[in-house]
C-alpha cells in the first residue's frame, strides 16, 4: 500500500497492513492496545502512565463501519483524518504503531491480525454501544481485555446515586457533579448563588456583537488523501467535503479550542439559544466533534472555560453542557441500553426534505437542513427546536430521525445522539429523562431566529407550524394530563374552538402527506 499516509507512517517506524493479515515482528515487551476511532488522545488514563517506548497501538480503518450507514462525507473525513494523524503522532513519539486497513469489521480485523501473536491486547471501554457489542465476543474469548476508559468526568456510581431511578433528571446529576468536582463552587454553594443561569441565556441575536468566522485549518497530504478516498469509495454518501474547516491534527485541535475560548466564550451564554441565518454556530464553540473523538479531553476544556475571563453565565452554560448534559446522556444511554426497550425500531422513512432532496417551503427547516448537509453541523437549539420540534409535531419515525442525526452530524455517536433525539428532541420515551415535550409553534422560532422574515409564511397569520403544534397537543392531551409543565398549554387548548381544532388536524394531515411525497407545504 502506497500513498502519503503510508509513506509518512513508514518513515516514523509504523506499519500499514491489510486487514486480515497476521501481524509479525511485534515487540512483546510493549503493552499493546487497540485504539478505537474515538479515543484519539495520548493522555487517556488507560495508557497515559506508560512511556511511549513501552506502548504499542493497533488501529483499524474499516470500510464496513464507514459503509454501514450513509454517513456525511465530512464526518467520514473527520474520523479517518483524525485517526490517521493520531497514529502518525504516536509513531513520532515512539509508540509502535500497526495500522490495519480493509473491508473487515473491527473485531474480525483484530482477530485475524492478533490470533498468531500470542500477545495480550487491551482496549479501553468503547463509548459507542455498537462497538462494545461487536467486541464483546472477543473479550469473552479472552484474547481482548477491556479496561476502564477513564476519559470521562463522571462514574456510573455518581450517576446512579444522583439518579437512582427513572425518570432521570439532569439537574440532580449536574448538582451532584458540581459538588463533587468543585467547579464554580464557593463554600459548598454555586458561584453567583444559582446552579443554572439558563434564564440569562435566551437572548435573540440581532447582528451585534459580530459572530466569529469559523476557524480554518491547514491542508496537508493526509487530509487530501482521505478526501480522495471518500470520493472514490463513498462518493454516493450525502454532504459536502470541506477540508478547509476540517480539524485533524493535534495542532488543529489546539487551534480550535484556542479560537473557542478567544472568539466565542464571552458571548456564548447570552446567545446560547439564538438562531441566525448569518451564522450556523453564532457563539457556540463547535468543539463537540473533537470532544467526542477525545482529541480534546473534557477535563481540560472545562478547567480552561471555568478559569477564563468570560462572564459567569457563559462559563456556567458551558460547564452545564460538558459536565452536566454530555455526561448525563452517556449514562442514560447505558442505563437504557440505547433506548431499545423504550422506542421501537424504524418503521418508515423520513420525508425527502431531511435528506436535502426536496424543499418543504418552511424557511426554518429548509435552511437548517441545507446547513447540515453543507457543514455536518448546526448548534443544539436548531437541532432541538427546528429539526426535532418539526419531526415531533409531524409524528415522524423517531428511530429514523435518530439515525438521521447519527449520519448527518460530525459529532454524533450512538451514546450522544440517541438520548438527545429519543429522550429529548422527541417525546418518544415519554419523559424518561425530560419533564416535558420540547415543542413549539411559530412564535418561538420567530422570537429566537431570523428565519421568519424571508419565509413565505407569516408566523402570526398562516405558518402551519403553529397549527401543527395545536394538533399535536390535541392528539396527546390525555397522556399529558397531570404534567405540571404542560398545564398552561393544555388550558389554552381547552379554550380552542372545535372548528379550530378540526382545522389543526386537517393541516397536520395535509402537511405531513405533502412532505412525505417530497412536495412543499
């Protein structure tokens, strides 16, 4: 095998091999680890205490994984370029590297490579349930040993003590973690007197202060080679490739985090919920894709953010996202086994608009979808209150929606996407981790975004989203009785005339039908 990556790896003492071949010449004096695609940091506790000359890393680049779903091209590029660069970085510092490439699944590639070596092989517990299940037979057979990951901010015990039973509540977990870590705490109490400053973080953005431009990263032969491979082998996958905005090296990750601290953190809190067509991210740090590959470690970014000079509402908002929500959803995913017993398997496809194959006529939806297929990204409020909200109001298949987020977003893996979609963005699990359905009519979108002005629908007159909202409440009113947080909307629904409720139901049927046909509403 030839190419820029193969040549550079060989130059640094590493070996590139075809998956399915047994590995020869392994140093038995080294501790050998299989390094999954999302454990790309040399300071992960599983191996951080060992010197480079005592370590061996095995990587697997599998077309089986890449072809399992129609992953966004930018997502494939992100994972492959980061894995290749991390392998090169480790070889450079003296770790013995074996990099396997081919069309075998991870476990099969590892077994074929390792079965003749007689050496122990270790893996830090994978974050993705899908990969854990694939490797489970190897662990049971004894030729692969699993150890604690160690790259998280919380333990299972901390979660279970804070959330001993369903429904799981993030606030209880977050407060427990604040107390345990001491982040933004003074004498046992939260800095500023409140655990959450979310009420200060709901301002719409009107163009000032200026939103920062996304950081650009240097091109290199490895990135370019990965892009060519993706176009050759996965050219039918959706999404645009954008190497200029692709962080892949350790230096890129450092640059991304420095940009986040310098350009975003000051205004992140105030405009956390704002949406604008002028910027897909506004003041969001965009580091989730690097955090979820462990190119950046959560402990480090939390420490930096808390110690920064940003206003308290920005620092607390960031802390709540990383120490609170990110850790919380990981535990919920483990406790629910990926929501397998709570949400049925996919029954139907999403409307073509979600795949960028048709226009809906709804400016907010069409613009956000175009943004996603262009960048592999939109921030969490557009995910929740546009993509998730409309899918909920339209009663779209929730597993199909979860899988769509999984393939469309560069930062999406099963442990983060399934709780966020099945547990929060939709009402699929009916309160297993949230206290109410996150739905809205056009008024919220009009208040928090600039989508409505250029839309052909008027938010106060004829936008179908408001009708869809009332229709959803009408269909689900009985199951929401007794939910304190839904008392006011249900009272308003009760005052709605029978004629209007019939019109709401008609709009739901018409809009859903037209979108499923690929037609504008």
